[in-house]
């Protein structure tokens, strides 16, 4: 399973399994991740199940890659 998604603008997402996403829900913001690098906030376990069932990924924000580090 894919564990990291990096968007075209170098934003990093930690991709979660369904079980991990359900555990994280309510503790941190969990997002549905789309192929066009957009995302939407997930508000229920049902949304997690539906998005994953449709072949999508869910994840949490990590942040931007800092290209200035050596």
C-alpha cells in the first residue's frame, strides 16, 4: 500500500489505512485525497469507507518538503 503522497507543489501526505483513518478521526484532521492533488476534509467513518471503497486514498497532512535543507 502507498504510504506517502507528494503533490505537484511538494506537499506531503501520510496515507492511512481504513483502520488507521478511523482511529485518527476526531483526533486529527483526516482528508480524502484525489488524483488531481485536491483534498476534502472527512467528517465521518462512512466517508472514509466510501472513499476507500471507490479506490481513493485518505491521509493526514505532513507539510511541504523544504528544498532548502542540505
